[in-house]
C-alpha cells in the first residue's frame, strides 16, 4: 500500500471504530424512534454515546447533534439563515467549499455577503471589527485550514464579535468549521465561546457519512428541514446508530491526552519542513500551523507532482485542486491568503494521522529528492 500522506482528505477507519460499527449494527438494529423495547434500547444507546462524546469534548450533551458529515452540519446552519430577514454574513476567504458555496446562494436571497482576507493564512481580528455592521447576523471562520493547516485565532475573533454585540445590542452567530481541529490542536469549544461548529468522523479515523453539529443555544436554532423531528427537531432522519458508535471510538481516540502524540507528529512535521526548505522548496503553511498539515510549492504543476509521488508509492494531494470534483478549490484558498497563482498552481499538501511515523517521513523526503525538479 502507498505511504499515505492524504489524511486531511480522509483517514483510515480504525479497527476499534469498525468493530463498534459492526457490534452496534448487530446489537442495536432497531430504530431509536420506535416505542418497542428494541427501539428503546437503541435510543438509550444513542443517548449514552451522545453523553460520552459530549464529555470528551467538554460540552453539554444537549448541544450535540449527529449529522451525515460536516457538509450537512454547515448546510444546516447556513440554510437556517434563509428563514431570517436578510442581513450581513461575513466569512473568511479560506473557508472550505462546504461553507464558501453558501455565499452565492445567500446573495441571491438578498444577503450582503463579505469576505475576510487571510494574509499569510491568518484572519485578522481588526479587519473583522471593521466589517461588522448592525445588521451582521453570522460570522464564519474555520478553526484550522484544510490546505495549509493555519490555525486561526478564534478566541480573538469571537471577542471582537462579542464586544460589538454589547455595543449594538444584537446577537451575532459565530460559526467555526472545526473539522481539521478536533484532537489535532489545542481546541476547547466552550473556552472559545463559539455558537456553532462542524465536525466530521472520517478525518479522525471514523467512518464516512457521519458528523456532528455543535449548537451552543439549540433552543433558538430553527433548521430548514426538521423532517421527522429526530435529534430534538434539529436534524430529521433516522439516526445512523452504528456509524455514531464508530464516531464515538474516533472521538475518544482523538481527545483526552493527545499532547505526547501531537508532539510526536510535530517532530515529524519539523523534520519534513526542514528537509523541504533545505531542498529550496517554499513552505506555504504558516509557522503556527497544525502539525498534521504541510503545504509546499513544488517545482511542477501540482497534479503532475502528485502523480510522480504516487508512482513512487506516496499518496499526497494537490494543494491547488484539493479534490478531483472541486478542482481549483484549494487554489482559491491559497489565492485567498494572498499567494500568487503561479505558486498556488504548484502547491502540494501532505497530511498526517496517528499512523504516520518517522520512517514514512524519511521515505517521503527520499522521493522528493529523487523527483528533484522533475
Ligand atoms: N470542512 C473542512 C475544513 C474539510 O476539510 C472538510 C472535508 O473535506 C469538510 C468541511 C467536509 O466534511 P465532510 O466530508 O464530513 O462533509
């Protein structure tokens, strides 16, 4: 199998998560909404898991909702705006398409949509302060960028919003897409004071198609489609209990005492950064980036370079394309941070997980040396 350096795209399902999936599918097959005893057992298990995940994330279980992934969690928040009188929405220029793709939709419905620059990958709280208006209803800035790993100062951004609210007397919803943050950097939702956040299981060795939405004050949240009233009316649809059980294993693996593991990944990151730099390759990830992501400028168009790495048994990703179906998404993010398009087109992303070790890092550097300038 390839040496896998594409963990920001998706991670391998852990054995524990897979076992939990199978066990729960077998033992709790009933619909948690059914009133017979099997249904009640399934519902109990669902609530046990919700409590366990909420404890691990230091949040009340009443603030946690299961969805089909981060894209749906984000859509739930942004589509709920369509119920309100249009106002201003502010997002950063480096948001994932799951967030950014909402801007043209909101615009069409009369919303005033503005974007925050992210020079060097980092959003400036002072710029946010300047963009806030009395009719601002939502601000969205991701916790960790998926292309560069840039860690945003969410606390400072939230503080700017809260101070403005005090002067203005109206609430502003602060949303933070936290898919690449959970377990990978110091991240505590309550401490950050955000109103909403999205998470995805498959970025932390859980299965695809399951994620979470955090809502600090769910009472005031009105989803566009409550459907069958599951998840306290915030997300309709039969709960995917086996996937939720696997998600629990993933969250437990990535929370708790992560310091030594994150330090180990940090050392691997430093080794790769130093070697790439000494080969004359420019690193695009800021110094404070998540240890799990490095983007650099390769000497060739990124798709070509990624294919050459693949020929050498290394799975990486084109920082400019990000994914095959959203070509140019990564490039948009890099341009959003002020990087020239000639550089952005050559960007390559390598990303790590718990299974990344120094040996694979050495193999990666060896491959980079062999490829040279193509
Ligand atoms: N937000 C970020 C930052 C991501 O990296 C991703 C995954 O690509 C998503 C959102 C979408 O997550 P999901 O695949 O769970 O919908």
